[in-house]
C-alpha cells in the first residue's frame, strides 16, 4: 500500500509544488486547500485528492482528516504549510490583524496536528513537518508578528518532537529563506495604510532591501518541495531543516559573528542603524 501525505495550503507556491513532488514518487496525496476549485494541480489525477481545509475552521480540519482516512486508510506524513505574512509596524497592527495572523500561522498548525495525532499515535508511526521560516530563527524587521508566529511554530515543533519521539512519531520544522512564490503578492497583509506615517522611512528602506534580495533570487518552490520530501523520508531524528542559500548564509553569520553582532549587521543591512 502506498504511503499517504496530507498537506495544507496547496493552492499555490510551496504547497502545490509539494503535491507534485510526492505524487511523482507514487504517494497518495491529500492536497488540502481553502477552495478546491482553485487547485493548480489536477485533483483526482493519479492518487491526488483535493479536500477543502481552512486551518482556522476546526470543522473543516476534522472533515478533511476524516475524508483522507476514508479515501486512503492512513496518514503517514502531515505537512503544515498554510500561512501568510503580516508586514508592517507593530504599533499600527489592530488586535483583529494580530489574532488573524496567529489563528492561521500558529493555531492552524495546532488544529491540524491535533486532528491527525490520535491516528498517528494509534499506529505508533508518522512524521509531522511544520513550515516555519528563517524569520522563525532570526527575526527580520517590520515582521514582528509574522516572526512571533513562526518562532512559535519552531518552539512548538521542537518541544513536540521530544514528546512524540517515544511514541514513534517524528516532528520536524523547515525554515526557508526567501522562496520564489507569490507569497509577497497573494499572501501578504499589512498592518498600515498609506506610507505608514512615522514609520514611512523605515518601511521604504526595508521594502527596498527585500526587493533587492528578491531580484537576487530565492529558492524555487521545487527546492522546498524536495526538502520537504527529504525530511519526510530520510528516516532521521533531525528536527530543524534550514533551506535556501540566503537562509544558510544568515545561520552561518550567526555562528561566526555571534547573536548580538548579527542583529547589528542586520540593522545595518536594512539601513535601520541609528
Ligand atoms: N515564500 C517565501 O519566501 C517563504 C519564506 C519562508 C516561509 N514561507 C512559508 O511557506 C508557506 C507557504 O508559502 P508560499 O511561499 O508557498 O506562499 P503561497 O503560495 O501564497 O501559499 C500560501 C498558502 O497558504 C494558504 N492559506 C492561507 N491561509 C489559509 C487558511 N486559513 N487555511 C488554509 N490555507 C491557507 C493559501 O491558500 P489560499 O490560496 O486560499 O490563500 C496558500 O495556499 C507559508 O507558511 C509561508 O509562511 C514562505
């Protein structure tokens, strides 16, 4: 019997590429997304099934997990990929915007993990992979809430990896640097209106630095899909996977310079040093 992976946020980017990667390897794929009619892969083709799943809606999470088990009989790997970025000054973020960021990026991961866990525990087998970000290991400016959400995902994943290891379930977390998806277009919310008022100058500098990095090119979604596939199948106890040349370079600098000097170097790079 083929192994089965359930992936969240498959409408585009990393999620859609990961559906293709696992399907190409002969896996059963429960490709979940908020709106299955927006699927960019072919639902129903081969062993790929598209199921509706909004990570902020517990009923849709439970229904998607139940339908996956009905269709494929088991879930070997869960990939919590759905997420979006909230960009801008913390001061201008509304309580609603803050809640929404955490409901999707953090509570969404909790909800899907809780729904799948009893099944994996009963089988004493499974791999849970959470997609965090480099910004969940080294925070970038004007992303305080996105960074907080991804730090939460990293902390959750690492602690849970200890808790579930004796039960035969491995938990892993992927920290990508920039990935060439439409994340900054379709999956970005802002905390501010107009030019950001008192923060306009900082916003301009930070956006300029990110743009320059983006044109230098990030990892492809296919590279992320391969990293997720490798993490699912490498049989290792490795928990953290840093992916992308930019992310690896930042982690290398942290090791070389030390934590405090890296923060100073980042502030310089973004033009935010006083
Ligand atoms: N691109 C990067 O540079 C980068 C870097 C580091 C980490 N990441 C992380 O990688 C993951 C995937 O991002 P991506 O780059 O592939 O961007 P993307 O193409 O915009 O994908 C984001 C996905 O999340 C889904 N999503 C958002 N809210 C959801 C919800 N409530 N329920 C279910 N799905 C939801 C979106 O679905 P809809 O189509 O319905 O909106 C979309 O499928 C995210 O967790 C992101 O934080 C990305």
